C-alpha cells in the first residue's frame, strides 16, 4: 500500500471496518495487533492527505488575493 494508491475514502472505510470489529469483539488478540498497526498506517495516510490538501487550498486562496 503506497500513499498514491489508496484514496482517502477507501482508507477511512478500512479504518471504520477495523473500529467496528474492535467494538464488536470480533478480533482475537493476534489479529487485533495486526489490525491496529494497519489502522495506524491508514490514519497517517489520511492525515497526510488532509495536510497536503489544506496546503494546496491555502496556496490557491493566497494566489487569489
């Protein structure tokens, strides 16, 4: 999984699925650790995409002044 391959919406959907499984106690202890690592990577990916988009919007707005 690279940052350019996954869309923000897909990453959020996967995070939501992991949270749902955690809330429903559907993960055993071994799977839980793996899923939490995956969620951590997905959260970072989403945060990076949001930061990048925010910076792009700021540049556009500043160029409009």
